[in-house]
């Protein structure tokens, strides 16, 4: 299969809310919407293998976040986490703007990696718009000392690999960055082509260079949700979708999240890293579909 054949039933639409222009891959129907959000540096094609199957139980909408892919590149908000709103809240603002534009009252929010941070934010601060959460190898949380095994995740190495690939979006630099996501294999020449095309655009490159500098800045830890924050999630149900080779947090992090988040459950995908929806799409879709049918 190719991205093209995977998306034969999907539409590509640019939704302009006046505040943001959001590129979306989606399949329209009358079912409960699920907004599929990618990780840092990513794009909607991260979910290209999932839209058709998920459309059997939901209305799937995979988006490019602002500053990513072909969505708009607005000015960044303040970098001060003590401000009323800081720049990471702009991702949530984009999701809410899109939901209002599409007249979606509530949606399931699936967040992979960075998208998990936005899913946390939706569940904590916008539970009235959140039908359920899917936390897909989520990033954005800070565990209390001693509650999970300390990760050997090298934040600086990820930053340096990302910046190197953005400044020189050649096949091998992009491959190296994507093999961090999928250390067990799964990186195809086609998905590398997509990433090269997007990261070669000057507007996307410049926006993502600033994104990575902000994300990995010295005050990064102040942005993360604490365990006390996670206990405040008020989503009716939460699926913690994890993998056995997640390069950021181990399997014990999934169990810790389950203990903190009310009405949550864990689903473990084997032989996958940080893109389980791409690496093991059938298993991802089975877990998410069963979860949606249980709502």
C-alpha cells in the first residue's frame, strides 16, 4: 500500500477560520469526530494508514498543526509559562478554532507525542469539548520522582538531529530523524519523500526551527503537566495507547498514567516505537475503534 492508495477515500481540505489555516486529511460522515494530532515536526500523513478503518466507527480528521506541514505559520505567543497563555496553548487554540469552524461540539482527541500534550490540555481545561482522549505515546507530562523508571531519552540529541535535518533536508538526515521515531523499522522511502518535501519549504523550516528552540529551551520543564494536573482530567474516558519500544517513556509510564487519570485504560502495542499508528496500523485501529464503540 502507498499513502496515495490509503487516502483514496479521503479529502484534503484547508480550513480557514480567520485565525488559523489548517490542512486536514479527513473522511466525512455523520459519526463522532476524532481529531488526530501528530507529534513535533510531523504532519497529517502520520495517520494516512488509519483514516479508512477509523471511518467505520468515527469521523476521522487528521490535521497539520500550525507551524507544521502546510498549515499556517502564525506569530508565536509568549514563551513565558507564567503568562495567562503561552505558545504551546496555540495548538489547543487551533483545535478549538477548527472545531468551532466545523460546528463540532465534542470530539475524541487523539494525540501522538506532542499531540498528547494538547490532548492533556483538552481533558484538563476544555472537558466540555472532549468526548474522550486517546494518548498515543504521549509527551507533555512530568512524573513525580521515583514513580516511573527514569528514561535515558536524550533530549539534546533529538533537538540536534531535528535541527540538522531541517537545515539540510537530505534523504539521510531525514531518515536518521525518522528512524528515531521508528527504531524497529517501518520508515518507508515514501514517508521520507513527504518529510523532505515539507521540511524543504522555507516557511515550514523556519517555523519548526523556532519550534524546536522553544520546545527544548531551558524552561521546557515548566510547560509539562504534573501528576496533580493529570488527576484533573475530566474526559469521560481515556485510552492510554502505548508501545513496548517508545523511545521517550517506558511501559511503566503508561501504567502510571492509568493510575492518575480517572476512567482510563491501557492498550499496549508490541513491536512499535513512537509512531504506532503507522508501524502497526491494524492493531492501532482495532484498539481505537473498540474504544470509540465503548463510548
